[in-house]
C-alpha cells in the first residue's frame, strides 16, 4: 500500500517531469567570437518553430558565467521576447575539463584491463593450490606404485613451474598497471584543482501572435577568455626588409568549445567600463597628523586597500608571460602563411583596433593558449651595431624602424630569428618608443669590444681637505667580419648633484658628450679586421672625510 507521503512525492515528480518536457529545447550554434584583451563576446543563432502564444525555449551550448547585463537576444517574424534567465548547467553529464575527462577515461580503461589481470591471477592461484593439494594426496597414498607416483609428481612439477612463471609475469604486469593508474590519478587530481568553467543554459520565453518559424540571434560577453599579442621578427640579411609576423595567443575557458568559428581580435577591454570619470571639487583642509608608534614586530597588512591621494593609473597593462608560456622555440615551425593577409581585415576607425579573421578557428574550452596568425609586415629598416661595454661586453645588432605608428602594435614579447636561426627573445614596447623603434636582433660575436681601466693613469691625490681621484678607461673595438660595419658605442661620465662633489677634466676622445646626463656616445666605422681604440677620462673631487659611490 502506498502512503500519502509517497503519493504526494510521486505527483510532485510527475509535475516536474511534465514541466521539463513542456519546454522546447534548442542548441545555439556559436558562429563568431570577438575576443578582447580580457573577455570575449560570443554570438550565435538557432532556428526555432513556435506555436501561437507563449513558449519557453531552453537553449543549450551556452557559455558559463555569462555577463547577464551584456545578454542580447533578437528574433524575427513578429516574435516578442518576454523574459530570459541564465543558469550554469551543473547537472550536465560532463562538468569536467576535456583534459580531466581524457585522464578519467584512460584510468577507467586501464582499470578494466587491470581487473582482467586480477582474474587471471586468481585462477592461477586456485590452480597452484589444487596442484599442491594433489601433491600432498599423492605423497600420502601408499597404494600407488613408484612409477605411478613418480609420473604424477613430474606432472605436478611441470604444471606448477608453468603456473608460477605465469603468476610472476602477471604480477609484474599488475604492478606496472597499478603504478600507471596511480600516476594518472595524481595528474587528474592536479587538473581537477584548476578552475574549470562548466557550460550554461538560457531559458527564454517567447510570444508568437501566430505559429511561425524564426531565427533567434543571441550574443553575450564572457570574462573567462582573452588574448595576448606576440611577434616573430625575422631578418634574412641586412639588405632585405624586416619581416614582422603579428600573432595572438588566444585562450578561453567558457565551458563550451568554439568549433570552426570566425574570430575578431580587439584591443578593447570591456571590463574597464565605458563611463568617463568626473572630476569633483578638491576642498583643502588642515592636516592634523596622528602620532603612530608601531610596536616591535608590527607589519602593515592589507596594503592593497591603502588609498593614496593623487595616485593615478598609468594605463592598461597587458599580460605577457603566456601562459603560459613564452619562450617556445618551436614557434619557428608555426610561421604564418604568406596568404594570411587575404583573410585579415584591420578596422581602426573606432576607439579600439580590431582584426577580423575570416579563417575558421577551433579553440577548445581548456584555458590553454592557442596561436592565431593575425598579420604580417615587411618593414624597411636600417641596421646598426650597438654596444654598452660598461654593462655588457657583447655587441648587439639592431634594426631601426620608422613609421611604425600605423602598425597598431601592442607591447609584447618578440621571438627573433636572424639568418634563419632563432637567436632569443626581445620585446616591443610602443609605450616608450618615439620616432624610431630600435629592435635588438641579438649578439654578434664577430665584433669584439673590451673596456678596461688604465692602471698607469690611475691616481688618487689629497689636496687640502679634498681628494682628487682620476679615472681613465680604454675601449678596444675590433671588427673580425669580412665587411665594414658602423658601431654605436655608449659610455658615461658620472653626474654630481652635490656641490661638494665636482666632476672635472672630462676627456671623451671625440665622442658626443651630454653634460646633463653624462652620456658619452661614439659612432665608429670599422673596416674589415680593423681595431680602433677610444679613451674616456675624468676626475672626481670630493671631501676626504667622506666616501662616494665610485
């Protein structure tokens, strides 16, 4: 007999099931993603058929944690959208990342094989036990002849040896499988500790004045996506232009995969907000300081919440560190095709620059960086050799590029290739570049430079209450290349901000000398296998009772 409690529960479940089946269920096909430096706008559509009146439609394949204020839904054929509600789908079959699912499947597969090995070991164990029992029975049965007893014992011995060998092999296999399962479980635990975003659902109530079919367009913004720029800079020789390949490291963890969709890369950042600041009146008042004496061992906490008057932001700071991630020498194998220009449209007519890429891309929801080719440029450049021997004894080859402002570049790490060889990483920082962009192409070991203090001209003299210390540095620069080169050498003379410290008797051997900054610059032309010497000398006078940082 069914009690009233169970009847009411059954009716409730029936009603819930009835309501769920009454809802129309449709899948949104994601077609386009506008990816910002932080965040992305996804858009897609679904073709639905509605009866006359009100209908609730549950849309699947929606990203998780959508910015609901950004939700934009449109329909045609006179259909009205009455309401919408978004929810994360924690009840879906797969709420783990693809990487965790792959590890989970691998563990289950190996565990099934491991169970089979365990069964075989059990069977062999039973056989070994049976043979042992027969051996004991045979030994106790005095009715058997010696020949019969010997034959039985030989049979037991042969069978036992084979079974023990099989048992040993299977035990080793089982041990290796257990070790492999343990490693996979450890890796899965590590992956599960990472933030994975499950997908969501969107429940929309429509009103149709008559039965009709319509295309529903849905767009929204997710925060768990973005892109960071990177560059490949290639110089084949010093006579050709510099080849600059603009790339983007795109990532997304929205809870749904982006399968063969068109993408647009935007330098905008919707997280920053669109409201312009308002400057309120600044009222002056007397400041009454409060004495504060920290006790021993006191440490200031929550410094991030400290408000400083007059503090201001220096602008957007772009995340460069992919992931991620940089310093991958294998990028040489991912050189973008020369036809990429045919698929990229640059729009800088608005506040931000956007790159429309018509080639379809598939970007899984795994939070990993995926390389997208954006644009390539051939840049006319002049080349020079650059050295700061006080800081580094190597000479660097630099490409000097003008008219770079129209390239719409962002600060980013640069992978540098010279004469077909990867030479290292540099950086493009357009925020601190003016008329000419100097890009380092690496070290040239064929130009040798040495900077040493001349010990013979070194002197320290005491004159009255002051000390005069003289410095002379000799720079030897040798060109071992087969062609002439121009080298730009920078050194410096100390600058004093104290009237008691005087820098005098400066000799720069024909260099361009800036007394304000102390910069000393030579531009030297070296013939093949030529060596030149330059000297830099100065004297520092300071009170003999004090020490200075020389």
